[in-house]
């Protein structure tokens, strides 16, 4: 069984079918990309998987367990982590503190332990801090650790968000347009990073507009258009797929 | 190291508390201690609310309600005579378990009332349970809507106090006995116990400050701040945001109720004005002046403003002053009054001038 199975998923907004009867699988240890023109339903699909939106019908299985209908924090605890198209970091907190939040599900000190500052929480706090710093180092934004998040550049914020998502030690990482707003060098860097993440054993599902990045790193590609899946194949087959070329470049007659 | 940095201001506060007491002792101004004691209790409400608002990002315009729940329940339980109900099973049971105390009233009649410790625990638990019950649905609301809902709650509590005979209607409850915390340590307004009560109140404040400082520097505190920063992302990181919001709401309500209990025993009574909407607005204003996410700011402002108010400095414009403070702070110092750095402003003013000069000379 695949790590993530999406079966006949539907989501409507009023009369608009944002996600229309979409099914596909994501195999353990692979990188799968979801592409499609603007408004194809890619981000809606992500929100359905992460639990931010309820589906109208259909099922999502993760690690053999049905996850649709669960709350985002419950899904996160099972090992799905994500980044956002428009970066969502915690304002008023430093970069390090942001990444420390990624360790939330890997630690357990509660209200009472926190208020009494119980000694058993000290090594836990230290571990949270050390791990968070490690992920900042990994993403090359270690120097931002003590800077408040709104004072960072866009690229640095993206790095911190990435570090935060990785800090949860996810099984499946959802990346919503990781290369948006980055220049070609930074995009190439992100590509290498995602490959490295895959090599460390994390499965990646990403939404991306940058075709060269998608073609480079993906093992498989799903194409959405107006909420429907119109193709699912290996990258070089997708490049040849006439339907895909048509929706991206338009009809010859048009 | 971090821990040291966290607790040094607490030691400083302790020194200040002792210093002020000694100063009033030698200058013969011991009457200030009464207002300082009450300010201390009110500050417990304020710092609890500060963690809810500044760190959790949830507003409450109903905290005077929780204060009143604590105060009214403790007051009513420790003053109403249970003698006529002596033969009821429940009362006999409570009497046998030591939850009731017998005493004589002014005219030598027999009084049977709830023991203050039992009353205190009941009152604080009741406030916690009420906060838990209303918090569930109410905290689903955000921003103005949450403010409106908690305001409504405060008004309900105020009206209940005003309309219920058990709670003394417009007169409130008076002749509340002292609260013996330990043998020889009693919260009461008696003249001879003024210094002792000053230290009791400040001990409560210091314990409350330490607990909250620990909390905000813990994993839970971080999670609360993340909810404030970006609730959706916090949820995606595995933070059960609705539960955290509820718990911090309950915690701040418990702090308010505890303060209510202690003030009621200290004053020997409580009236409906303690539950009034203007009291809630006052607490919110103080948190805002202190800088929202700043426990020390809230504490300092809580002491200073409550002290001035209790000394009658604002006269009959008391509530108006707090309204004005809220407006002015929101307009000119949304980061709180302690974040205003006059020297910085003077410097930036002159640097702007200098820059303009520079441009002038460059042009010519």
C-alpha cells in the first residue's frame, strides 16, 4: 500500500468544483509533484490533505489510516508536515523559536510542568533548542536564529519555514510552491535540498509552477486542470502528453 | 543562565517590596500599605490577563466577572449562616468533615459558616469550571466577536450579583471574616495585621509572577505565542490550538478568581462594582499600557495605576481616566508605555533634521 492514498476526493466551493473526483497515490520515499494552471485546485488539494478544509466526499489514507475528517494538529502528529505558498511564520518570534515549534509534537511538557519549571523539562527544552538550531544550519539560515521573523528577507523566511517543517521529522512533507519568488540559483538550491530530503527517507508531495524544477526532481507528476486529474505519469512522459501541452499552451486553433 | 536572567527581576521585586515597607515604617506612612496590598491583588488579575492577551492573543472583557465569581462565592459561603439547615444531610456531612466552622455573631447568636479554605477552593474551582464551560464555544470567536462575547459574560455576572438576594443585591456582601491561610497568617483588614497582609499579598504576586514567567518560557508558552502569530500554522505544527486557548483562558480566570477571594477577605466584603464592565475595561487597559506581551510591564502598570486609583488621585473621573489611557495607548504607544524610548525619539528627530540639512548642502 502506498504511503498516501487519495480516493475520489471532491471539494466544492458553491458551484465551483475545486477538486473533482481526484485519485492518486504517493509511494513511500518518492517525490511527487502536482502541477496545473492557476486555479486548478492544487492548493485546495493540499488543504484537504492537511485537514485545513473538510472534503465533500472521498477518502484520504495515510499510513493505512484514514485521515480526512481529522483536525490539522492530529494529522501533523501522524507525520505530515507542510509549508505554505504565502509563507506562514509566527510573527513576534525569532527564527529559532519558529523552528522550535516544529519540535512541538516531539516533546511533551504541558501547562503544569511548564509553570513549575520541573527539572525533567530542562533536557527536553535543550534538545528542542539544539535540534532547531541544527535545522537552521541545514537550511543555511543559522545566522538568522535570534532575529525576529519579520526582519528577515523573503528567501530567509522561506528557509526558516522549511526548517520548521523538517523539524517535525515528518514522514510526508507537503511543499506548496517552494520555489515561488526565488531566483534561478535559489531554485536550483531548493531542488538539491528537496532531493536531499528524499534521500533522508522523507516522502515529498509538492505543488510547483517552475517546470524545470519539477521535471528535474520529481519521480512522478500529477496534472490537475479545473479540479480534475488529467494526467499522472513520469516526468518525460508528461512533457510529451498532448493534453498537458494543450492546457498549458492552448489549442493550435485558438 | 537563562534561568538566572528570568529570576533576577523577581529578586529585585522582592527587595523593592521589603524596601517600601521599611520606608513606610520609618516615615510613618503605613497607610499606603493598604492600597499597595489591594493593588497587589488586582495585579494578579492583570498578569493573568496579560498572558491570555499578550501571549495567547485572546482578548477578554469579562475578567471582572471571574474576579467577582471568586469574591462573591467566597464572601457568601463564609458569611451566610447555615445554622437553620443544620439537620440537612449535606450540612451535617460538611460539618463532620471539618468544612464548616461555628462561631458567634455580634449578638451572641450561633453562626455556622463554610471554612474559608473550603470556600476559597470552591470559589476558584467554580470560576475555573465556568471559564471552561463558556470558553469552549466563546473562544471559537476571534477579535471583536470574542471581545463582545466576553463583555456579555461580564455583564451577566454583574447583573446576577445585583439581582440575587444570596449575593446581597446592590449592597453586596459585608462582614466577611478573615481567611486563616496558616496558623497566625490571616488575610483580613484588621488594623494590626496591615504589614502582615502587605507581605501576604506580595507573596501571592511573586508566586504568580514566577509561575507565569516559567509558563511563557516553556514549550506551552511558545505554543501560545505561535497561536498569536499564525493560528493556522500552529495547528499544522501539531499544536491543539483550541485546547491551548481554552486552558490559558481557564488559567487566567482562576488567577482572577483567586484575587477576588483574597480581596474580599481583605476588604471584609465585596460589592457589585467589582463585577462591573468598567473594571474589565480597566484590566484590559492596564495590560495594554504594560505592553501586552510583557508580564513585568503589566505588573508595574497594574501596581502604579491601581495605586493611584485607590488613593483617589483620579477623583470621580476614575473610569474616564482608564478609558482615556486605553485610547491614548492604542493611538500612540501600541507597544506599551515602557517601550517608548524618549531618548531614541529625540535622536531620531535630530537625525531627520540632520539628514535634511545634508540634502540642502548637497543641493547647493
